[in-house]
C-alpha cells in the first residue's frame, strides 16, 4: 500500500507516520509538509507542498496511485489572522479532498476533532451522531465544523470513496510539549514553572478528555486498514477535571467561578502575551464528553495509555523543553521566546 499523509511533520503526523511504517502492509508513505524536516523513518518520502496554496498539480502528483490519504494538515496560528488559518484549514482541506477524488484515491481519512461538536453534556459521553456545529465564535472550532459540512457534500458526490472522520480528544505526548507550549501558553511560561503551579481552578465546565498521540495514531492506522466509514470518537479514560490536573501538577484544587479566569485570559490575549484566543477557552468549557464505543467495537481500537499517564509524560516534556527535529515540533524556534513576544503571541505560523 502507498499512503499519503498531509501535515506529516506535526504532533499527530509524526506519530501516524511511525505507526504506518511499522505495518508490513504499507510499502511507501508520502509525507506532505510545508518545510522538509531532518527527521526520517523507513518507507517515508518527504514531499514539499502547501495545501493552503492553490497548486493542484502538486497535490495530484503526490496522490496519483495512492491507496489512501490521511489529511492532518492544520494551522492553529496565526490565531490573530483567522483569514490565514481559513485558507489552510478550510480551503486547503477542500483542495486535498478534491485532489483525492480527481486521482480516484479509494480511502480518505480526515482528522476532525472533539472541537467540531456542538456544546454538550459533561456528565456522560455522546456518540458520533451528536451535532457538529461547534462553538461558533472560536476560529479553530468553527473551521473544524465547516470542514465537516464540506465532507458531507463530498461524500454525497463521491459515494465510492471510503471517507472516515476521526474525532480525537486533546492529544499530548512528550515530544509535543514545546510546540503546544508555543500554541497555547505562549513565551512567558518558563519550562520549570510547570511543576510549581500552586492551585488548579475548579471551574464549571472544566471536564475534558485527553489521550496520548500514539494511541490516536494507531486509530488512524486502523482506519486505513479496516473497511470502515463514518466518524469515530477517540479518547482515553479517566475524564480530566480539576482533581486530575491537580494530581498531575502536584497542586491543590480551588473552587473558582469562570469569570475571573476568563478575564485573565482576555487580558493576556489583548496584551499579546498569550497566543490562545478567549473563544478557545470558551469552547473548551462547552465541549461534550465523547463515548468511544464505536472505535472500540468497529476499529478494534483500545488506547494503551490512560489520560493521567499521558498528561504526566506531557508535563515532563514541558519541564524538559522536549520536542522533535521537525519544524512544528522543534524544541526551540529561530529567535526563541523573545521573538514570540516581539511579534505578538499567536501572530506567526
């Protein structure tokens, strides 16, 4: 089999590539990236292409003869320029889907997200039939929901293409620590300060699901190999609340209303000290919990890591400044934290 993976140098992409490379049925992997990394695994060939640009020849050349496409390419930043993320995340996804159809690729696996779901319950999990209208004020969630609508139309036009939508929870591992610090916390969070957090606010809605990136990668591999269609929720137990976070961080829980925490998030965003928009904070407090029964029964998927061990590995990576030798996962970027601060957190990609 020959598999194309877009966004192959990121957190999920590198894990998916490794999972595919270990499968004897996979002969070749084409990793589509904007910037070619130094990192390499067997069977992988890097292909430089930007899905955010209208270049159908580049996509056609890599997809010709492919047995499956796994579409992971996604920009979180520049969060302060949503028209830029829209070009890559929405229009880029459309380009990938259309290229897969033009080249008669039999299977298309797309990485959606829990963020695509409409607000929902925090006391039990919802299945894949829950509405995917997102929390619409957040660019990330809005774009994830829009691409779900794009796929609805795509499936109606191309019924012979096997389309799979993966909807993972928050994905963490040691190697993603530096990237996710840049994406969500910004330059003012010292690595070692992670272990010195004294309290965790116990706010209404602070119940989310987390999983190890390698477990998500295994589900993507299974989605390629198994004759399945439709959406699959992916998450690990236990549900992460303030108590779990306090355990991982060695902190204590303090009952807190939402408004003062949100006010701090808004202030940091407006002062360009933090890269994550307040609307993402709002969305996190409203995302439903997911029921992953379908992934377990139809994919035969079971996560090897629980959420607590995944978070502990991630926190250790934050303290170490861990990363990988790919542009998205690099432990340090040119110019470092000073450049992050100078350009305005959340302004570059």
